[in-house]
C-alpha cells in the first residue's frame, strides 16, 4: 500500500538531506568566523597602533574576499582580483592584499613588511574592509590564503 512514509522513515530521509546539504556547505571551505575576525582584528590592531581608526567590517567585501581566497586556494597561487568585481556600488576607492602562509599571523606580518601591503592596511582614507581566510594544502603544506579588501565609500 502506498501512502505517506512512516515518521521514522521521514526522519531518516530528512536526516540524509541535512547531511547531504551540510556536506555541500562544508566542502566549499569558506572562511570561518574566527579566522575572518582574526584577519580583521590584526588589521585594526595595526591601524590603532599607528594612530588610525579601526575599519568597519563590510559584509559584501567579506563575500568578495572569501570567494577570492577560495579561488586562490584552489589554484594554489596568489594574484589579485579585479577589484571592482563584487564590490558594493558605493565604493570610491578600493585596495586589496592577497597572501598565503602557515598562519594568519605569519601572513599579516608579511603584509606589514611589504611597503605596498602596509600602505593598504594603514591608508587613512579607507573606512571599511572585508576579509577571507581559507585553509588548504598547497605543495604538500597546510596553508592559509588570506584576502583583505579595503574600501572608502
């Protein structure tokens, strides 16, 4: 007799659906909140230490940075995005830092030791930022790819 599934069968089907959906979500390997906040926190700590105001977090810039970090991780390569792609329409000035290393702190230190990257972090005209930090294995080593996108609106 065909009818509605028994409650246990329905729960089993829903559990399988939840697991399948979760696997798809987890396989995208997007930034975790804690890694994203570590990147933004490091930038803002450096800014405050240099007498500049902290940058506000921008959700659209987070999405842009995260998608680019995933692409860099998947390519095992570092290069800049087209800055205006995925940026919010209110932007007036954009900047971007891309890097990779063994830890978020290591990449941030490298940014500060590079004149161009440091200039983006300490640019007083920027008012907001987004960040991505995506882990992967590159050339046999566990690596974090970070992307920082800065904006003045």
